[in-house]
């Protein structure tokens, strides 16, 4: 077995390049969230059509997760990240120049395709360049940097959009994609010298692998990843925890705060910023807790779901037309925990799968939250149109999906944990089949990923 990757300055530099690409992808992904009302005016569309922008983008993103995971496993990180950066930059520029609703939809689909290639690639860089004991922290740090991209959307793109206009703001932001392409193509490497993945000689069933049979590779990777209860549990944890914050930040938070709660755009933008800041602060906390105590994974995930549901219920049923500011602030602080909690899904999927399936397993897991987000984005838009912009009814969708997710988590939890215990992998690094680092007596499972 190869030794645990050493980390160090070179690892930080290479990982930093990958995270920079993800940072820009998140800026582009979330830029529509602060421009939702402007987009409705520019393209003359209603709430359902506006939701289609984010829905299509997330549909492409979610649909690409398994293909991207397979690509990362087969082609390597650098090639996939480079293709992703080219696509999301072209999508952002196309969105800036689109004269019609249809062309703008096509641009967001292209952006979603490129965006889908970034996060799984960054996860793979973390497991290939850093010791296993650093896995949960590096994954949360990647998510933190991604949320910083969301912060840029709120603090930079929103005011610039209103000052210089739609085309200049979005076209100008597209330059960032060209900037990160330079170090990506020149300096990024898939793994340190001497720490490449071992060649795969046989599948999980012991059957030999035919190197020239891509169709067999795809079917095997998906089948064997999905067969693991840990992969399915990871998907449902991601599904249940991530979507309330994604829906709020990506599209419906600004209209809800401005139209339903009567806040100014400046105040609403401040609350969206609070969600991002809370996410960044809690990401470090969650990463440390999961890295030290694997038994905290389920309590953290379910606790986050329960608290999120409680705060949403309090806001929606509050007497009167508008909730008080202190309650909205509390809601935004709690929504900030959704992103870090969704990372826990990867901490179930990774120890359940060997190194050669990490990309595929991560892709399956990452689909969960975005499937839930797509469902909620579309349902909220439809209910708003059907009820005359009744946000209380529209946002009740959150509780239905959270209940579905909690039931699935409780169903899969015993089987997944029993499989971990049987394999002795509760404390084993996710990127290797058995502990390999002697520097740390208790190696830990590597963690996660978005918005």
C-alpha cells in the first residue's frame, strides 16, 4: 500500500488552485440569486418561469454528478476541472449577452454543466494530497471557500448589477473564469509524485477488469457504489440537510424577504450574507466535530434538520403579516448550518467505497441535495403562482421533503453503520482500504461539497 499523502505547502498550493476554480463556479451559480427580481423584469417572466432558471441549472448539475464522478475516476482531476472551468465561463458570458429567455436558459444549463465538474474534483484533490486525518477539515474548508463565493455574489455582484447594468455586470464577472484557467492548466497535478492510485486489477466481485470496456466500467462503478448502504445513506443525508439553504440563497430568499416580509433590498441582502457567514463559521466547527467523533454524524445531521424545520415553522406561522427581525435573523443563522451538515453525507459514502470508486460515490451522494433543491425551487414557484404569492403555503414544501429525508436516514442508518463496523472502517481513511498512516494512531474518515 502507498503511504499516506504528506500534505505540506505543495499540497496546499495545488489544492488551492482547485478550490479557486470551485470558488468562481459558486459565484456564477449563485449570481442569479441576487438578480432574481432583475431577471424577471429583463425577460418579462412570472415566478414559475423565473424558477425554471435555477431549476434547469440544478437539473443539469444533479444529472451530471454520476457522469462527472465516473470521469474523475477514469480521466483524473485536472482534465475534468479544466473542462468545467471552460463551460461555466462560457455559460456566464452567454447569460450576460442573452437577448431572450430561451437563450438565457441555455446559458444557465451550460453553466450548470461546468459547475457540476468542480466540487467532486476538489474532493478528489483533498483525498489525494492530504493525510486522511485532515480529510474532514479539508472538505469543510473547501465548502467554506465555496460559500465565500456566495458571499461575493451578495456583496459584490448585487450592487454592481444595479450600478452598471445586467450585461456589464455578468460579462465582467465571467473574466474570473479566464483568470483561474491559467494556474489550473499550468500547475495543477492530480496527485503527488509516487502517490498515484494503484492500478485496478479486478472488480469487487473478483472478475477481471477489461481496460477497453468503458460501458462495463460505468455499469460496474455505479452498481457497486449504489450497492453500499453508506452511499445511499450519504445521499439521503445530503438530500435532507442541504436544500433549505440552497433554495433560500439561490432564488427565493430575496423575493421572500422583500415581497413577503417587506424588507428593503439592502436589508434582505444583509440577511442573505448572514446565512453565508454562518455557514462559513459553522463549517469549521462541524469539520472538527466529525473529524474527532464519527459517532456525531447522525446526531449533527438530524439535529440540523430539526432546528431548521422549527425555525421555518416559527417564521411561517408567526401571527401577523410579517415576522419580527430577530426571528428572521435566527432563521438565517440556522440556515447557515445546512451546508456543513450536508458535508456529513460524504463521511458516510467515502468509507463505504474504495479509492477507485470515490468519484462515483461522491457524485451519487452529491445528487441528493440538488434533487431536493430542484423539487423545492419548482414547487415553490408553482405554488406562488397558484396562491397569489402566498409564501406561507409555498414554503411549506420544505417540511414534506425534510420528513421524507428523515425517514430514509433512519431506515438506512442501522445497515450502513453495521457494514462500517463489520469492515472495521469507522476510523479508516476514505481513500485507502485500510489504515496506512503510522503518524496518527487513530486515522479518521475523510469528509466532503455546496453551493
